[in-house]
């Protein structure tokens, strides 16, 4: 967490995060135009933010786009804030979501585990329920197969198709939320899980949620920081998060 605190200590880097909060997926040129700083200076600050995991970059054709990754901040929240101020933090999170109009969201996290164990945690129904709000996932995870998400003995809350299945590296799914008429009306979006081994005992997990309409209901993507925090917690400690909402369907 030292890298996160170091990255957040600089006002320019906080302003860069504010810019990506305002409009996700910006190019270096777009960010440079909003600061009275050289292109090289902006690049140095972005590098520090990327090293801290607060910014994720992706190539789109000839352009390099930068995305805000809230997962490291969520981990800090879960460690020190949630016990005392969850209602206030949730209210601020809801405000952030209402101000955003994303088409694509990217989340990254490092977990001390093996690719095989991480893949199992993503695809095993019983394990999945421990960190995704108490919902189990049911599927045979073959390309083109269907998956369903529901709490034990409860109503169906999500469904979709496994488009690409490459264990233990990559899983691409389409998904439709069913827990309310408002989210059901949003139709299908796409979720891509990418696992990359790091060193001898860790993995870099990237979750990309895209094919969202502009202004899509924030319930579709707002839970990812808590889900990934819960996944990391369970794999590394064997415990489940107890923050409000983390097991709402259990």
C-alpha cells in the first residue's frame, strides 16, 4: 500500500485521477491539454499512478487510453474505513457513480495465489458465493455454454454466455443482470477476466467490463471493487469480507 499512498501524496497526481474520474479512457494528449505541464511531466506522473495500480492503460489502435482503477483505494477502505464510516463512504461512492458515464471499466488487482487456484475461485460456484454478494455461478464453462448466477435456493439474478474459455488465463462472458427491472432493461454487457502469473507465487488479475451503453446503470459495474477485494481476501486469508453489502444475497 506504500505505493498507493506515495502516488496519492502529490496534488498533480490527484488531479490526474480527478480528470479520469470526470472522463475515463483519456489519451496522454487529452490529459496534457488540461495541465500547465510538459508532456514528459504528465508521463512521469502517470507512470507512478500505473505502478501503484491506480491507473490502467490500454492500446486502442494507435492510441493509448488511461483508465481510473479504484480497486487499490477500495482495499484501503476495507482495511481502515468500512468499520467506522461505511454509510458515508457508500454515499460518496454512489455520488461518483452518478457522475460517470462509462462505456468501459477496467479493474486490476494483484493476488498472492496461483493461476489455477484463481481460475477455480472464478469458476467454482461455491467459492464464487464467498466474495460476490453470496451469489453462486453455475456452468460447465465450455465455449458457448450458458451460465447462471443466483444465491443458494434463490431467484436467478444474472445470466449469460461463456464466449471464450482458456483456463487458467482468460475468460470472456456476456452477462445480463436480472435483480431488477431497471438493470434488466440494460441488456447484455461483456466481462473479460485475464490472469497473468507474476513471479513464483502471485497473479495479476484484470477485469474489463465493457459494451456498456453511455450512462448505463451503475449497479452493473459499481460492485467490482468490492468483489475483487473479497476475492483477494478469501484467496490470501481464507476469510470473507463483512462490509455491508458484501454478502447481501447469502
